[in-house]
C-alpha cells in the first residue's frame, strides 16, 4: 500500500537561490517554493513539466464576508471590474475619459440616495447618457484581448466568502508578458463601462434566483450563521444593494485589500524557479503594501442546541440538505472531520455508500465537508424514492452518523480511507490547475505549507476510538435541515432591467500599452503533435484483442479500459445492464463485499454506456492491478441475479425520470437540444418506456453483462507496467472466448432538415429565458477543421469574441452568451452550429434579434482576427496531449476516419488565413442557413408572439422531450400538496 509517514518526513526549511530566500518542505511531492517579497507579496511556485504551460492564480484574502453590511456583493462587483482595464489599457485617451468616469462615480453616489421610482428612472437616463459618452473613449475587453494574444486559456475569476482569485493558463514562454499585464491591473482600478457590467451582474443574480440548488445553499448558510457574514449576507449581494451600487465603496475596498501583503501569486507548470521569482519581483516589487491592514476578526456564533428546519420551494425536484456546523479549517477538529466524512461516504465503501446507496434506500445520498476559514459545514444530502418523505431521508442519513458514534464500522476502513486520500492526491498532482489550487487554499486559509502537505499522513495518528469520541461530542441534535420542496416559490424576485443605450466598443483600437506588449518578442515554443505510431504501442492479447498502451513514468497508478462500440443505439437495455451491475455480487460475494474488496486494495471500477460506445474502467494502485482485474472479471463472468435489487433499481429510475423532468438544465440541454436537432426520435429519446422498463427481467440484463467481454472490444492502458508485463496480466486475467462476437448494427440517427424552421419551447417557472439557435451543417470533412477552429476562436470562443462583446459588453443583454460550429464526432455524421444566450425574460426578443444579427451579419474585425489567430497559435504551440488523453485522442480520430493528429493541419493552415477566409467559412456554412430555435422560460414572461418570425412555434410537453410517458404519481409534502 502507499507509504506511511516517517518521523521527520516533512520539515519546513529555508534556502537561498539567485539572491532570493524561500521556504520549502522536505519530501513535498509538489516541490513548492514559497517566497515573500519585501512588500509582503507571497509567491508560491511549483515546477511540473507535463506541458510547456503554467497555471496562474492570483489570490486575494478578500471575499464576500469582507463586504460592508450596507453594500453586499461588493467583492464580487470588484471581481468583474478588474477585467475593465486601467489608466494604461482599456482607454484611448485617459485624461479625457477620467473626467467622464469621475462624473459617473458622483452620479451613482447621488443615485443611491434617491427613493422615488420615477426620479430614479429619469436620473438613470442621465447616467446612461454620460456612460455612453465615456464609452467612446474606452477600449472594451482590451485585457481579454491581450491575454488571449499571449495564448491564455481559461481566463476567469471567482469570489467566495473568504477569497477572490484570478486565473489564467498561459504558455510557459509568456510569463513576462503576463506579469506586465497583471502587475498593471492589480495596482489600480478603473471602473469603466460600469453600467453595462451591472447588467451582467444583474443577470448573474437572476440566474441564481432560477437555481434551486443555489437557493438551498443560501438557505443553509442563512440558518447556520446568524451573526457571521457567511449567513447574514451573500457573495453576490442583495437585490437592493445591487440596484444601488457605489463605485466609491468599490474603490475603497480595492485600495484596502488589493495590496501585496494580502495577496499571493500561485503558479504551477513548466517554470524555472530562479527566473520566475526574479520576473515577479521586477513586476510586482514596487507594489505598495497596506501597513494598516488588520487581520480578520472572528465572529462567534451561538451554539446550535436543537434541530433547525428550513423549507425552500422551487420547480426542481425535492431533496434534503442537512448540515452540522464545525470550527474553521485551521481548527484541531478539521482532521477528524475529514476522516469521519470519508468513513461515512467515500463513493465506494463508506456507510452511506453501502447502507443507503448500494441497498437503494435513498436516491443519490452522499456527504461532504464545505470547508471555510472561520467555520465548516458537514453536509449530508439525499433525494427521496417514490413515496418516501424528506423526514425519512433525514432519518436514514442520521442513522449512518449513529453507526459512527457506536463504532459500527470496519476496523480496516480508516487505513483504506487514508490510502484513498493519498491516491487522490497523487492523481490530482498530475494537473497544474489542482497544484495551483492547493497553493491558493493554503495561502487564503492561512495554513502553513508543512501542515498542508502532511495533512493526509497526519491522519494516521487517529484511532477508531478517537473517531467515535469525536462523533459523540459533535453530532447531536445540532443540525440544520433544508427541505427543498417542489412547488411555487412565493418569494421569487428578480433584478429588474434598467433601460440602457448600447455603448461603443472601439474594437479596432489599441492602447500604447497593448502595442508595447505586442512588440515584446518571446522565444517560440515548438508545437508537439501526436504521432500515433510512436506515442501509442499497439499490442495484441492471445485472443486477438487489440491493446493500446501508453506508459506512465510519473507514479504507480494505472488506468485500464475495456472499450466497445456497443451502445444504447445497438441495444436500448445496455444502460439498465450497466446500472444493474453495480448492485450485483457473485456466487460467493455480496455486492457489498465486492465494493469493500476493491476499496481495500486501493482500486475502483466503473462502467459507462453512451449511445454509441460502452467502456469499463479499472484504476488504482499498480501493485494490486492483477487482483482488481481478477475481481472484476469474476463479477462479469459470475454475476448473481438479485430480483429485489432490480425492482428497486427500476423504481428508482421511475423517480429519477420524474425528477429530471423538473430540471431546467436537462430540459434545455438534453430534451430541447436533441429535439431541435433530431426531432421526436433521437439518441436521447431512444430509451425504454416506463412499461418496457417495468417488464425487464434479471436474466436479460445478466446475459448482456456476461456477453460484454465476449463481444468485439479493445483494451486501453495507461500505467507503469511494461508492455510484456501488461500482456501477461491481461492474458491471465481478462478471459476471452475462442471467437469474439460482432457488435450488432446500431440504429442510425441523422440531424433533421431545417428547411422549415421550428421554434420549440418548454414552460418552466423561472426569471430568465434561455435560448439556443441550431442549424444543420454538412457531413463531417476534416478539410474544414482548420477554418472551423479559427471561426470558433474568433466568433464566439471567449470574452474578446464578437458574441460576448456585443451581447454582454455593448448591450448588457446577458451574463452568458456563446456560439460554436461543432464538427461531428463521426465521419458520416453532420456538423452543427449552435448559439446560446441566457437573458432576462423581458429581454428575450431583443436578445434573440441581436444573436441572429451576429449569426447572419458576420462582424469583421482585422484586429479581432489577429487576436484570435495569435491566441490559437500560442495555444497549439504550448498544448500537449498526455496520459490517457493520448489514447482517447486516437480513438476519436479513428471515429472520424483520421490517421493523424488533426491539430497539425489546423496549425499549418491558420498561419496563412485571413479574416476573409473566416468570413467565407461563415458565408458558406452558417449564413442564410435555416435555424431551429429552442428555449425554456416562463410562458407568462416570454414574448411568444415575437417567436413567430423565427419559425413555426410549438410548445413541447415533457413526455415529448424525454421519450417516456407521463411520470408516475409522486407524493408531495407540505402546503403545496
């Protein structure tokens, strides 16, 4: 098993290199160096050279809990404003623009004092007029353009209760340019284009009001924290505060908290420690600290002495959230809390996993810890089965806690949990985003790096008695239970839309700062595309099964796949067979025994069935791979039928089917999306009806399970074994018949003709409207891929694209808007185009007109094209496909009839492309195409008449969308029965 902690294994030490002193921890698997500059700025660096890219995070110890009580949402507002530029970029003429911006700031301060609705409306028109004049001097999205040009991916930021973090994934040769941009924006703030960004924040708030999960989360925090800002206010802010923003307060907040002695730069990737810290010091060393910054003063909550119940209503299905409150991350009880949580639920062999999930007593039961600086919540959640009350769900979850208090869990489980956590750490360390996130969490949570690195090994000092004692002391009648009920939310509100004028974007302009950045030449990174003959070793088992092999030289973990082209299009019952398998044991092992045995050996398995492929996967510790193969092969060859488990599974499916029809995301992205593309018959609706499902027998599913390895399939492997050793393991463990059976022919589905456009919509109780435009493309052609990638990067791929700039930045119509031409996944299938916009329902007509205008009237911008091309070039040069990604890239290429890495074609061709080439692509494959439109929204708020201009309008029932008949009767609790 994984190595135990040794005395003195982790020690904090200091060293010096190239004139910079740094801290490090001995035996740190991430090899992090922590520097502190003279101004107090912390720098965390971790070297990981899997690809020539670096994950960057700039973390500020300031989140929603720091907001003034009379100006909530301020930290989140500021996060948005940080993308608007400074006095050096984002502006054409700063001296002139500043006059307008100062005036706008004063006007908003006056606006906050007004209470009469008519007076406020008229005054906002004045703000809008001045803002429009100011926009003529601004350069919208110049920050996004610059980071795109240097090849950044994943440009974003997030605000939590405790921190605000700004992220970019950049090419390794662009560190100096990235630092030039970031050091400039973190030293000053310019709230330009403020009132259109307010619109985006309003839309974000409205999206949260439409999200029952978010509402439940807020209700839990409000009940758990009566004094602390975790519960007395929310990160996004109240509607009243959002409608009365203060630029002055935002500036005060920025200059107080955005200081080097409150910030850390956290990097992980292909970096040179000495060169990187020197560059950071050069860029950020002059940043002035705030000597008056005081540490956060903890706010003590009263003890919870009896259960607290909160009811939340909304259109989504019912579920229960229950939580116990604990001290914060730095408390001594955090480690015991981690252990207790994993004993209760670890996705394989925890008490919830075996007693509730495996025995199908509750739908989707789990537990997790929401770790915060000042407090933590140990949260339990579950959905009721048909006829089950939320009180019954709560009792079953509490019963698992009682088992811990009584010590009724296996003695071996503690060691297995610790090894599982170690294994997960090794898996996560293979991703730069995870390594950088560890640095962020350690800094913002105030955890010494030695304690962070050793936290899992340190769990070994706790005994079963320690856990029992901890559980008895902390889990009493001191919980909060949030009952999410299905019904009308009587308190539903929305942020109303102020009238604004479209602002000027000045897309072709560049600031001198931007020009200087473009002139900075960096050493080019040479692209490295896959060579399938060199990067994959092709082996054969004794039975003739193909084996695709890539060696893991980093660690002792393996991943093994049995991959088949058998999917639900070949056999509609395969999904039920795959699900049934998890509830089965063998002739001499119960299903619980199987789960326990896998967990003991540090391995796990899973089976996944899609419409056109099914795969089994095994992963875990290589030393136990042969045991895992033998155990899984035994399960496949000797599954023991369990009719009771099957009937529970079918009953659970009925309830899940009913629940999913209440899920807005599923209605739009699964039901409506597929209906818009394929019509009533699609891969999505190719499911058993409720009647057919009820008639399924155990023996049918058992035969499918037993037949999986008897049918044509291939094996994919990524792990440390040599090819010969792998074949030995497979030939000994993976039993094959003398002759493999061919895969049965699938039912084929083709994207429907859209010559007679349709508008399909579904009614849903929500504040927003979400809309997708769809069109049918040509048959897949690899020759089109380079132009496709270039079009997507330019048109709708990021925050500097016309779709985002026009719909969000210029007009404030949406929080989220994007568009893409999607190549088919298989060579004989059709491509498709889609454009999405999520908007306030009363902006539906305006938003649809704007999106269709962009789709039909291609917005040409030479400078925008250069930004997109430079971005794509830099991404391709620094992108590396590694590990299991190599195997699946090859698999996906084969499905498209390709024998090489298509990215090379893209790279070679885009170098000589022009904006005219992209315009011609749009003209040939998108412009003047017929479009189907699908949307979800509240019929009382939608402008249904406006939809007629886009095609024949049809409301679809949920039965039509999901492919199975009217859902079963469901017991509804509470006053909305």
